[in-house]
């Protein structure tokens, strides 16, 4: 009889000790009593009634989740491969455990389908040039869908956009054509400005035939290296005016 009592005391002590749990600052314990949700407890030292109560630990820290690469057909029928990253955290531990079977798996699947859907509604140029706009739309879609699960999405980012090789060559040709176009525009603008200056200089020369005669003489004299050219004061004034135009 004494041995039975001793055994009972030891078993009771072990059960009581097993019911003592330490919950970290970034954790919560979602407690069920005979299958019914009691609520969450923690952080710190908590006591769970052995056999009658069970608990599930929930991490409240921000989770960084990779969104696997998805094959997407853009709005303008261009195939691309896109991956991303999702940042979220649990705001309601009770919902995260009771509202969805596996909140990590469910959130990952939702992120993948949302990435395909939102990217498919955008054009190829929008995916390349307006990535921030797509990120914001992805955030709104995923955040609304995960709210009933007690999850708050803090950020969604597209990481890489993989373009087919033939599209890469086409983009390179387009960029080269754009550089050539800009170079031609700059050259044309320079020639237009030069022509305008020449016209202004011609108008000045036409007003004084003496200046024109001086320039003709200088042109002839400059063909001989041994000649020394002396500019009249009036000529120097006209040259200064022309050079300022």
C-alpha cells in the first residue's frame, strides 16, 4: 500500500511539473481545454492542467517568406518568370490556430497565386518600370485575404523578373535604337544652333560691305605663310561682335 501511494505521489508530481511552461516574450500559448479554445497565455511562466488542457505555441515575430518563382503571362502576352518575398506577422494567435489548418502553408500558397494574378494583369513594361505599384497591389490583396487568419502583411517585394532570351535581345535593340535617336536629336539641335549663329553673322556682314572686303583680303593673304596680317580697329570690333553671337 505504501508503494502505491508513493507511486501516485511521484506520478502526480511529474504531471504537475509537466504542466509548467515557459513562454518567451515573442511567443504566445494558445490553450485548449477538453478541445475548447480557452484563449492565449504568456509570455512568462504559465501552468497547463495536465491531460485536460493542451497548448500550441505561436511565434509573433515577423516571418520572412520566399515566394517561389512563378511563370506568368503578362497582359500583353509576354511570358516572364517572377519571384518575390513576403513579410508578415501573427497579430491574433487564436485566429492563426483555429481559423486555418496551417497558416504558414496557406499564406505561402496565397502569395503564389496572388503574384501570378496581379502580374498577369500588368503589361510587360509595367512589371519592369512600375514595380512599386505592383508591390503595393500585391500587399493589399494578400493582406485582405489573410486578415481573417489573424495575420498582418507588412511588405511584399518582387525580387527578380526573368525575361526570355529573345526578349532580352529585343530590349537591347530597343535601347540601342533609343540611344541613336537621342544622339541624332542632339546633333540636329547643335546644327540648328550653328546655322542660326551663321545666319546672324551673315546679317551683320551684309550691313557693312567694308567688313566683307576685309575678310576676303584676309582669306587670300592667309594662304601665304610669310604674310603678316594687321587688323584695323573697326575690324576687331566686328569680330568681337560676331564671336559673341
